[in-house]
C-alpha cells in the first residue's frame, strides 16, 4: 500500500510539472508571438519574395509586364562593370575598416582596464557616448571639423600652432578618408565587449606571469590577447556584416557615386533610379551569398585560433 501511494504521488507530481511546463511554453509563445509575426511578415517573407523576383524581369513602373527570365539577371551581373567596381570597393573598404575597428577597440579597452586609470566609469561612458549619436549628425560634425575654410581642424588646431592648413579632406578622394575615420565613431559597444572579456581573465594568471618576469607587452600579447579571442571573433563577425551591408560606411541617403559608394548603394540605385526590381534582387542575393560564405569560413576556421574556456578538456 505504501509503495502504491508513493507511486501515485510521483505520477501526480509528474503530471503537475508537465502541466506547468506546457503552460509556461504556451505563455512564452504568446509573449514572443509579435516578434515571430514580424519576423515572418517583414523579414523572411520579403527575403523569399526577393529570391523569386531575382529570376524575373520585374520593373516597378510596369509590373504587369514582368516575366520569368531564369538566370539571365545573374549572368548580367558578370558583365556589369559598375557592379564589379562597387563589389571590390566594398571589400577593400571592409579590409581597411574592420581591422582598424578591432585594433582600436582592443587598444581602448586595454586602457580602460588599466588599474591605474582614474574615474573609470566616467571614461567608459565618454567612450560609449559617440556610438549613440545619429550617423547623420556625426557626418555633419566631421564635415564641419575638416572644412578647409571654416573647419575646427585648421582654424583652432593647426593655424594657432603655425602649421600649414590641411586641405586633404576637401580633395577628390576625401570621402574615403572621412568614412574610414568616422567608422571609429561606432566602436563604443565593441570597446565594452572587449573590456568585459579582459575583466573576465583571472588575476592569478597575470600574477604568475609577473613572477616569471613577463613585462606588460609580453603579458598583453601572450595572455590577454589569446584569452579574449572569442570576443575578437564576435566583434569581427558583427563589424564585417555591418561593413558588407554598408551600415558603417555612412553612405546611406547620399547620391550614388561609382568612385566610392558601397555595393548596397548600387543596389539601391538600381532599384530606385532604374526601377529594376528583378535585377536589384539578384544583385542583393549575390552579395548575400558572398557575405554568408565569408562568415561560414570564419566560423569553420575559428576553432584554430579562437579560445573558448568551455571547450577545455
């Protein structure tokens, strides 16, 4: 009798736990349903529709004349010199901007992690603040800063010191330099992520290295940098996808220029200036496949250079 009552109580407890679990699952689905609906309607559905449109000759002004063309849009990309120029321009900018952002993030995080630094919380706030300033406002500020006639760089800094006025940023190739410099304006979150990774390193490791005679640079390159490679990898993926998408290039809203504009700006020009939705969709999908290929290669190769503490034997 006693064993039967114990068995019955266990069954009732299991049923109660199962009911509570199902109830919590339902409530969780209800709470995230607005996000799921938005994901399906405004993200996944347009992506799938753009894939279908990439195989058609679809013009926004004459949608009734749309027709299926197979892979003709994709073969046309191979002959499109403008697409090739903007493609390589975006890759070249990414190779300059992403390493610069990672190096700057690690450098400033190392400074903020220094035990001798005063007013640490204030300094962290000041380093993070620029990243929440709208990109348009930041672009106007940079333009005012480097203006050769009225800019602060020449009038306030260089002229009082008796140095020659700097007119490089008003030259034909100034946009590239300005965009590369302004990319550092958004590294506030990256700095905080790197700082958190550095603060997660056990102090005993540094103490043991000091006892062995390791200097500051040796400790940084032999201990700090290898142990924060997981954060470096995370920032690399975020910044790379942002640059490939044109978000960090601050090129949105400007007139398209073949000499500098990013690939997504060319897609935008084809869509809203030529009104060729089918060709614009194929351009977007080609670069999407390229970006995903690069990200997958990084994930596959990360096991050879990224340190994960939970993977230790």
